[in-house]
C-alpha cells in the first residue's frame, strides 16, 4: 500500500505539491491526469525518494520513504519506475540492461539474472532482441525494455510517467498494450498519462491534478462521465 | 653523409634513453590518471564552488611551464624537504615522475569531469531508481560512458606527456632527447641523430594512438 499524507513540496519559491492526500491499495490501477506543470512527475519521484519532500509523509508498505533511517536503495527495489525519456544504458545489450540491477542490487547470479531478463523481455515482446544494443531499438521497444528492466526486480509497485509521450503515434499502441497486460495481471500501478481512452479502460480510479492540488479523484466512469471540478471540466473539454 | 662514427654502443645509449622516456611516461601517466580520476570525481561531486581550492591547485600545475615546475620541485625537495625530514637525497627520477604525474593529474581531472558531465542525468536517475547505490551507478554506468567520451582527449594527454617528458633532463634524468644531444655533441651528426631520435618517439607513440583508435571503433558499434 502507498499512503500519501498531506505532502507538500516546493522548488524554491514555487510550491509544486500543495498538500496531497492519496492512498493506493494493493492491486489498484490509478491513473493521474492533468495539465503540464501540475506536479504529476514530482509526485512520482517523491514516492520513490528521488526527490525530498518539505512536509507530510509517504509510506510504502508501512516504510516511511523520507524518514532519516530509511534505506532508499532497498525501498526502490520494490518500486519500479519508467520515465518519459528513454533510459536505456547504451553500452549494454538489451539483456544486460535488464540484468545489471538484478546482479548488483538483488545479488542474483548471472545465470539467474539472464534467465529472468529473458523471461521479462519475452513478456514485453522483445524476446528476439536480447543481444542487440539499445541504439538499434525503436522508441516503443526502448520503453518496453525499460518496463522489462523494472519488472525484473520483482517490484510490488510500478510507476509510469507519461511513458508514451515521447513516442511517434504509431508506437504508442504497443506500449499501452504492455501496460494493459500488467494491469490485467494484477500489478499495482500509478500511471501518469495523457491517453484518456487508456485511462478510462484500465483504471480503478483516476486522479486529476491541477496546479499542485489533487482536484478530483474518482472511478473513471464518474470522473469522465460527470466531472465536478470546473478545472477538470475545462481540461476534458480541451483534450476531446 | 651517413658514413659516421655511430657505433652500436651509441645506439644502445639512445635505446636506453627511449626506455627511460617510456618509464617516466608510464609512471607519470598511470599515477596521474588515477589521481586525475579521483580529483575529477571530487570536483564533479563537490560542485564548482566547494571544489574551488582543488581546482585552483590543479590550475597552478596546468599553467606554470613544466621546466620551471621541475626546477622548483627539485630545489624544494632537496633543499627543504630532505633536511627537515632528515631523509636521504631524492633522485631526479623521483622528482620527475612526481611533477609529471601532478601535471597529468591536473589535465586528467578536467577530462574526467567533462566525461562525467556528458553522461545524461536521466540515465543516472534510471539506475538509482533501480535501487543501485551511488557507487554502483558510478562504476557501472557513469565510468563506462564517461570513458568513451574522454578517451580521445586522454590519448592526446598521454602522448603529450610523453613528448613533454623530454624536459626532465633538467633534473638529470637521462631520457631520449638528452642522450641524443650527448651524441650530437660528440659525433656532430645532428640530422641523422635527430631522425633516429624521432623514430624512437614515433615507435613509442604509434601503438598508443592505434590502440585508442581501435577502442573508439569498437565502442562505436553500440
Ligand atoms: N528539479 C526541478 N527544479 C525546479 N523546478 C522543477 C523541478 N522539477 C519540476 N519543476 C517544476 O515543478 C513544476 C511541476 O513539475 P512536474 O512535476 O514535472 O509537472 P508535470 O509532471 O505535471 O508536468 C513545474 O513548474 C516544473 O517546472
Ligand atoms: Mg511530467
């Protein structure tokens, strides 16, 4: 379970998260929508401790992320995150990309890690690209590789930050299909996305962020069917 | 013209000089590179402001001509350090290696810092969010990628240090150019001797340059 209590966060004078309260339970798929600059990415990077927070607290499976004694490296094993920019390590093959953290962080043997990498890469449809360098992959393939790399750590949670936003339109579908597959397998996920159709289909709940505030959160039928917040109404009108 | 008094003993003297040049260079470049990596990482980690004292010291080594550094270091070590610490005389060879190593480290730290800065921040964020520690990220992601960026400059540095090592004659180290000059004075055959000397330098540099080219080519595949 991810528990976010009254989290505030500023970059200099700019308050980016203005008291966020949110709980994501096991097996839930939460999508987060909202205009650019509304604090969605910041929230994700706070959840895995890449960014400090100013006040409030975030607990992941009962562990307080920003508490002093928390072992962040240990915590991050449980939380997979995939970003908008492609993040393949260019000097390693696709399989080595997926193996590295397994060997270094989880201390798996090379053979175990290689087998797990192969399994996860097959799972996302990259079974034929094991020994290719990432430079040869399309954007959609790079993103699926990043997903496999995170999954290979056997995380309890997956966070996705606009993973299709940097892709050519014809490559978006294959990545969304991968996310749908994960959702159907019961993975607990937070997906920041601009793909409204996708959000409507896969989400248990959808949260709308506006200027650092979570202005509305509801199941998709409700949030898209009968939006209450005026800003959300404007936002949905603009994206249709 | 080439009918000279050049004996095999003289050629041996040149070869010994070449060996000395190679030895001084190898020691200075290895030591200087290790120090340069440490200083470069430190400078990157500390940021421009906190690294200022270190940067200043390294800039001193970069901006004072090597010849002056050698003479001053030699004087400092033997006139001040040796009497105060009550140690035996420090050889010119040691002084030469030390000064050249610091000179290499000063340039190398700049190259290393640039290489680290060239590694995209999002890759480092990705490795950290996979649970890798600062050290694991540094060793497995940053260093390999920075090395690819830094290698051409580093090869240039190593070759430069090899040629600059000719200056260590000033602290009585019998390196290649010094031995060549001894023979020139004796045999009065400057052109021939300088050609042989140049050939030795070429034989030392060429493999290093080619090895660098080979690595660059191999890495460009991925
Ligand atoms: N590292 C940072 N330093 C300063 N400002 C930042 C930083 N990261 C994000 N911001 C600012 O915080 C605000 C929220 O950013 P972000 O969380 O990325 O929004 P979103 O993902 O919803 O588009 C933006 O105005 C952005 O410019
Ligand atoms: Mg964002």
